[in-house]
C-alpha cells in the first residue's frame, strides 16, 4: 500500500524567499504531524493536525511558519522569509485512528542559501 | 517534561554478535515507547513499540526491546547483527495520557549503528 509521500524531495531556496512543502498522508489517517530534523539531531515536533484543525501548533518556532490541512488529507507547511537556520529535513507523519504508531514520509530536504 | 536520552552516539559491532542500542526516557504519565530506524536519505521506518503488556516486545527484522520501568529504559536489542542493520536508530516517547501532549513524539538524538563484516 502507499505510504506517506512528501514533495519536493529537495528544495533549494534563497534567504528571504517563501517555500511550501507538501505532505500526502496514508489514506484514512486522520492525524498528521510535521517534524523538523536538523543535522545530527533527532526530529523535533512542529505541528499536529486532527482532521482539518491544528490540534497542537506549539512546536512552530515563530510566526514565519504556518501549516494547513484544508480537507483533512493533504497538508502544506509554509515558511515565509526563509532564513539559513531553517535548513533542515522536514518530516511528515500520519497515524490512523486505531493505532498509536506514526508512519513517516521520506522527508523534504530544505536548503536556504 | 518528556525527554529521551540515547547515551551513545555510535555503536560498533561485528556481524553475528549481539547488539544493544540504549535508550532512557522521562515522561510524566505512562510511557508509550518507540524505536525507528533511518537509512541514508530516507525517512524514519517504524521498528517496534511498547504501549502496555509484556515488557519484551518484538519487532521488525529480528529486533526486540525490553521495557524496564524502574530504570526508565527501553533498550533495543538483536541477538545476531547483520551488516545490513547499519543505520541510524532513534528512540522516541510520548505521554500515554491522551489529553496532554496530544500524541507528539519526543525523540532522542539518535545512535549510529555500524556492523562490520
């Protein structure tokens, strides 16, 4: 079966630009999570959606980061005025209603020059 | 506050020997514990989890982990390592109280496992 997919796999942008990262969860999974993994670190939580609403966005580092999930399936993480410190791998995970396991996508590697 | 510690950045073991990757945790409620593996340029792959029940849990690829409540540990083990097990391993925890952290995982920094032939 299809797993979690993320596009693009790699994104290179210039400081100050706007980027969008997309996550397509496993079909039927109502919970969706975004994490950020910096070099040499474990993933760090950014935001969690239950359905269409953001149930917990306390991990977003500042107001340049925003995420949406308008139809309860695909989610987009949006970063405004990118900074070099935003360079990282952005991971998306989804979870079904009858499990505690989060399944991760391959990630988007963001490089801000 | 929830946290995970993986005290070893690297573990090296010869093929065929047993391996252990260590993990300790801190959580306010009952812990839900997970191990994930990451291969280069890939996402995290789920290996196994402890939610409740038997302290020894078995997972994918012959891996197992033992939950020890008194030592707040959840070490990953395999009786006989393979070269193909070489990868980055992450331990993660979430609070089992559903009303608190709403399911976010807290990860350790990861342990690089190298199995040499």
